[in-house]
């Protein structure tokens, strides 16, 4: 007899498997390198060789940070007093600067961060708010709520940036307007099922990951070389590839076009004080400390609770 708890675990595993392409699917770009090993280099330098939008950078005075960067630091990514913040003003977006944060010990420099993110065309880049760099032993990245965190030495890994931007596009630039990732819908599942392969091993993690990997391939197709000329043949995943090219290249989101500019921008986070040391140094004038903000937010929640 299967216990109640084991039944719950098995049910959860079944749901998780249903939200990912079958593990039996073949991989177009096999391990260990996967997709990045194929697309980051190659003709014209691959994704790494793409031009980046020009930019100017302005470092924030020590003592103040965007709330997102502060929260990431105190969450264990860096000593909060060693986080740098920069306004990165790209020449193709006059709606305001991207704010980028970097731990002093991060392997990626601020210019590497700005240059590699700037390789993403502006119509895709505009769907991301903050981009940050943190120290780690190897290159990886993650995105949440349209914010990207880069870990470790991601030099010559432009595909990482395209992939993380793709997650924002999946939720916002494909017609779902943030309601959910488009890739969780039935059409993408069908297209994956019709094909005999997915891009690589990482595409099997979930349907959103599989879509994001194909979005990276679409960026390569738009900016480097036709994916249909790559070997082995892309025929094994043509249904996936054709759809994402339609979404992101024919509608030039992941395609750099001369004269393109941004037409939207996410609101900035609140600016907060790094902490008591910054207050003592007089570096937080006019800016609330994070603990004061949290106390005020808690008081508002309690007030609302009692009124209700």
C-alpha cells in the first residue's frame, strides 16, 4: 500500500514532469557544452561577437542602493556595504537609465555587465529592469520579476544574457501581458511534442526553459547566421524554431534594427540606505533605512488588518 505522504510526493513529481518536455527527447546540442558552446562562438564570433549598444555609466555615491540590490545583498549575495550601483544610460533608450548593481568581489566588471547586456536588442532589453553581478565559483544566472542576477565569471557567455531576457519576453512580449509565461500554454507543448528533439539538456527542465533556449537560437538566427545552416540539421525541432522566429525575429524583438529605440521602461525601485554605517557617514540624507521602511510597511499591514 502506498502511504498518503508518498502519494503526495508522487503526485507532485507527476505534475512537475507534466510541466517539462519528456526526458527522452533527443538534444540538438548535446552535453557537456549544450547550446552555449555552439552559439557563443562560431561565425563572426557568434553571440559573443555581436555589437553592443553604446552607453555611459554614472556610479552612485556610496551609501544608497536600489531596494532590489539591497535585498539581494542582505540575502547573502554580498556585504551590503560593498555593493556598487551604476546608472547605465544606453544610447538607444532615452526613457531613463538601467540601474546595474555589482558586488565589489564579482568576477564580472561593470563594463562587461553593461556591454554583454547591451548586445541584446533594445526591443527585448526594455523588458528587464535591474541587472546585477555577484561572486560565485562558476558562471550562472537567474531572473525573477524582470530582474537578472549574474553569478561568477560569465565572460564570453552572451547566451546567458539572451536566455534570461527571454524569460521576461515569455511573460510580457508574447501576448500574455504578464498573466503567465506563454510557454506554459498548450501551443508550445504541442510544438515540442511534434518535434523529435529539443535544443539541449537544459531545455528539458521546464517548458519555459525550453522556450528561452529556443529564443537564444532565434537571437543567433537574427544577428549571426541562419540557424537552418547549422549542423546537425535543425529539422528535428523545426516546429519550435519556426514559432519563436515568428514571435521574436519576424516581429523584430530579438533582432537589432537600425534606428530602434525603447518605447517602455519598468518603474525604478525605491532607493534605500545601506545601513547604520552609511547613516553615520552622512551618506543617507533624505533616504530611509531599509529597516525603517519594513517597519512602516508592517505597520500599514497591521492597520489594514484591524480595519478589515
